[in-house]
C-alpha cells in the first residue's frame, strides 16, 4: 500500500473551548519559526515540544494568572522546577540561604547535591527572622529559599521581611508555594522574586500527574526556560492538559478542602489522644502528633477508612502519611527532631469528602488505638 505518511484529514479550523492536547513532538516549520529559532533560541514559536508546546503554554498561563505574575513555565516535576531554578540563579553566584524546614527531596538537593557541586548552603530556622538576618549578612548570598508553609510542620516564614533582607543583600528570593497555594497567598506580592510549585499537588488536584511550575517576571522565566530546555526537564502535552483541567476547579476544590481542614483541626484540639495540632488557619493541610510516637501514628493511619495512606497531597481524596518514613525518610532521628518533625506526627491533606465523615473516621482511629 503506497499511502503517504503525512496526515490527510487534520486541518486546524475549529475553535475548541478546551485547549487541545498537542501530542506532537514537532511542528511544521516556516520563515517565522526560523526567524524565532535564529533570533530568540526558538522560545516563542512552536517548532519542537521540548522548547514549547501550545498545551503546555495554556497550563502555564493559568498558573501565572493565579499567582499574579507576568509569566510561568511548566516542568516535568516540582523538583525539576526547584532544581532548574536554583541552578539557573547560581550561574551568577555560589551561596544559598534556605529554611531548614523544607520538603525532604528539596533538603537533599540543598545539603547534599549543591555542596557536591561546589556551592555553599546555609540552613536556618524558617520562623526565626534573626537567624535569617545573620545568615544572609554573613557572606555574599545569591539565593534565599523558603516555603510558604513548611512541609510537614506547617510553620510560617515572614516572607515580606525575609524578601527585604534578601534584596538588601542583592539576593533573589525563591518561594515554594505548593502547600499554601495561590488560593491563600501570592508570594510575589510579598516581595518574592520567583515562585515554584509542585503542580502535582493542589494545582492539578487529582493525583494523576507529575508536574512542576516556575512563576516570575517574563525575563526571569525566559532565562530559566533556557535551562529547562538544556537540562531536559520539559513537561509533555498530555500531562499539561491534566494540570490545565485540574485548574478549572481549583477554587472550588480549595474552598471545600480548606473548610474540612479547619473543622478537623478544631476537633482534634479537644482530643486527649492528640499532643499537638498544627494548622495555620488557612489551606487544606493539617499536621498533628498523637501520643505513643511513630508506632501509634502508624496504627492510627492504618485504622482509617475514609482517608487513604499514601504520599503526596492536594488531591480530591484525603491523603495521610507519617513524614518520618515518607516525605522525610532520609533524615536521621536527630535531624527530624531539629526540623521539629515530632515522633507520632501525621500529615493530612484534606480532600473534598464529607467533612463530618472524615472527622468521625479520624476519631474512631484514635479511639480504637488508645492504650
């Protein structure tokens, strides 16, 4: 059969309400594309999907709007967003000052991988402004890094104050807004220069995609995009579509999940089996510590029927984990204590289930494991 390989049936004449999935590695070239390749490194026109893809661009535009930013780019994961951002900024310097209370893999990048490449990293208490001030002033600093809500402690950093310290020292402030989300805070409006996300979590919201995002002014995003292209951490079109699809219900999901988290935190504060409850007042994350240490926490988790034992967060289903053996498994007992990750801590990512059903589930798990 002598059939040409070129498609005979596809002509882009329609105007879809939902962005199509441009599941194409490459695009037809023309003089406009060649001009962009030669003059702008191929960053503006669509010619090869590692550089740019229309579906990926659609998801990035939604996230930029949520964060009140000029531009955004998508990456293959949250860690790709973080690592590529840091490596881009470190082209002009050698030192990072970071909060100690950060996601486990972020911590590994900061305390293991960057020093191995010759960069200096200083860790400080996220909530102690005096530590930030001393560390930033101690030596020339390139990057100041923090999370809006620390994972899993849910501790707050005074972003505006730390951003001011960073800028006085000539450093860039990078903030991971995965936990708090733009539903509760926009770090750029508080002085941050760059915001990073694991879009796997609340932004996509369905636990069915791995993705990341970087949000900043257009010039900074373009510079980081060049490194994404070089390092290869690009997002594919289908994953980008799943992120875009999830973003259409972002506000509705967050409203429901946040209300559930508040109700759960309020109820737990009166439970005799709970040592402490960590909830900052907004968002869908709750952390609490049970009596009996990690063994008790595991027992409680495995009595749950509404919440599911799994890593990650931000989905429509409530997910629960014990940080010591999941998100922060690489930390020693001493390092866990220094990061204020208590023995017996459970991390809840509240979903959109019936709040009373979830609370009753937690209460029965606490009651049936009581000693």
